[in-house]
C-alpha cells in the first residue's frame, strides 16, 4: 500500500475570502464539509460525504448548499436535505442520483461506510459496466475550474477519476 492524500485546493484559492472557515478548530471550504465537522467527529465517512458534494457538483453544475456566510452553509449541511440530483438534471440515471444522495446522508451511519462500498455501488449501478456517459454541466460563471473543464467533459472521464480516488482510498486502508 500506497498513501492517498486529499488536499482542499479551495482553501489555497480562497485565502482571504469569506468562503472559508478559520475560527476555532475548523478550516476548510464549507461547501464541501460534512455535517460531522460541527461535532468534530470526522472519519472516512466524512470524506465520502465531501466526495458526494463533488459528484453532486459534477452532475448538476452547483454545490448542494450555498449561503451568504460559511456558518450558514455548514448549518445547511447539518439540517437541510439537498435537492435531488434528478430534480436538477432529469438525464442523470436514477441509480447515480441515489448513490450521490447516499453519500450526502446527514448521519454517517446512513452513508457508505467504506470507499470500497461506494466503488461497489458505482460498479453495480452501471458506471463500471459500460453505461453511457452522462454529460457534466459546466460550473456557473465565474468558474473556479480550469479552462479545460468546460462543456463536453463527460461523466465517463470524471467518473473514472472518482473511481480511481475511491480505489486508492480503499487500497490505503479506508476500505478494510
């Protein structure tokens, strides 16, 4: 086994902006933080939640929760259900929307417990079985994404990256 390190590049980009939390023990981009951060009890399931936010944004073009202050965003993560992916993108397969929804469960016990579980669900759902790619919407303007991440990027490529990350996490010990 190798090691997987995940960096919050939003922190580096947002230094000095109001979209970061720096008070107390939390430091990160609230739009991608799990509700678990409010209690301080984070584990691999918190990472699965954050990955769910990334998947949600890849499929819908927006994060599940947005508000005027970082604290309001964190509160929404803890108390509000995100709009279902299918309600924003009717062309996303139902199975994929359910997987993202499970990643975004408020309580860790309701999420996938290990990256290997998430990977298995993606494979069974069709992503690993040759399902046609689902187009990913471009992010809203102004886009924090690189220029190459514009329309035409498909879930096939993005999904492969996510599956690679999940497999790497599983191999690094999060899957046992």
